[in-house]
C-alpha cells in the first residue's frame, strides 16, 4: 500500500504556482514589449559593482535548490518505516500486529480479503476487498467497533490512526461447461 503523498503534492503545487507566476510574468513582459530592464537600474548597477558576491549568492541558491530537490526525491522513494512495538518488555513486530489485524478484518461479514500494514508511530493501513453485495455501512461499523478497537486495546493506546481503503470484489462470472461429446446441445450446462 502506498503512503500518503500529501507533502509531495503540496511541494509540487507550490513549485507549479511559482513556475506559473514566473512564466506568466515573462509572457506579459514579452507581450507588452517592455524595453526597460526588469530590475531597477540602481539594482543592476549595484549588482555590476558587486559581481563576485552576486554570482556566489546565485550559485549558493542553485546548490540549495539541488540539495532540497535531492532530499525531496529521497523522501519520495525511500522505503516506508514499519516499526516494531515495545509492549510491557515484549517486542511485537509490525508483521505480527499486521497479521493479527488482518485475521480480525477477514472475519468481518462481507470482507473477502484484507491487506494490513503498520506504519509510523504506529498507524494502520487497511485495504479491504468486499464481497459483491456487501453492506458497506455494516462492514464499517464492525471494522471500527471490533477490529480497530481490539488493536487499540492490544496496543494500550487511546488513538490509533487508521486509513481504510475499500475495494469491491469483481463479480463472479458464470461459466458454461460442456459435458458429453462435441456437437450435442443437451450436454451444455451452466454454473
């Protein structure tokens, strides 16, 4: 299961807005054929007199942008943390906790299958596949009332952040099987 991409989305939105503003400003300046420099001549004269510090500052900004970009990329591709938990001098592995929650979730009426992962400090991610015709409200009540509350009680915490994704199982298809020699219509059965 994928982790939340909120930080990446916010950063991409901020960079997109900045790029849009810079691009829009360039188009406006080009469209109206502005013949004077974008920066004030006083600023340009100061920059020409202090050319070395200006260049070093721009290089530093460029390097900072590269480092921030690499950190952002590293955060996006690094493996997600699945912490083991220490409960009363006993270490409970994330896999064991996920297996227990998955077993509970698969007992909920209407659930065909479940995938569970423990992430963060801890938090749960559940991906439930519901049987065709399952009552979603009933599944939700049982999940919150039985599965998540048991996990909270087992961990001894008041709050256990839980993300739930519900998928609907594909409808079972009825296949036609032939019984008997080929060419006989009486041998066709439908299941």
